[in-house]
């Protein structure tokens, strides 16, 4: 799944590497994921990092620089991508949108 942040396109990959790195480096567990913009942006960072590695393309952003690319207007697209990647169906997607 692709997401565009500040005009830059990133391929997101929700794999064990992304989830393990998010947990190990930022203490983010998807079972405890909250509606916190920083947690969501940070998880997307690890998924973008994994997506780039899987595609064999360079990923030169550190977490701080990546978070700097995210405008609050990007939150809906990121939330939609996360719901899709984490296995949420249409029902969960509507629930996520309703809770904003």
C-alpha cells in the first residue's frame, strides 16, 4: 500500500520486521495502539522503512525527519492505510473514521 506525505510517496509494508522494530525501538505494540498521532506516524515510519527495504530502494529518513513530513491533513490517509494493513475490514474502517 502506498501513502504520500509532503509530496513523497512511500510503500508501506506491514511485516514482522516493521512490527518488531516498532516495538523494540519505540515501544509500540499494535495490540495497544491508541488514536495517538505520534504513535500512528511512528508505526507508519517502520512500515515505510520495511517497504523500502523489501523493494530494494534506499530509505534515508530517521524517525524525526519522517515525522516532519507528516501534516495533520495526512492523518486520514495514514489511518486508512493502517486499518487496511492491519487487517481491518470495512466495518473497522468506518469505526476508525467515526472515532476521529
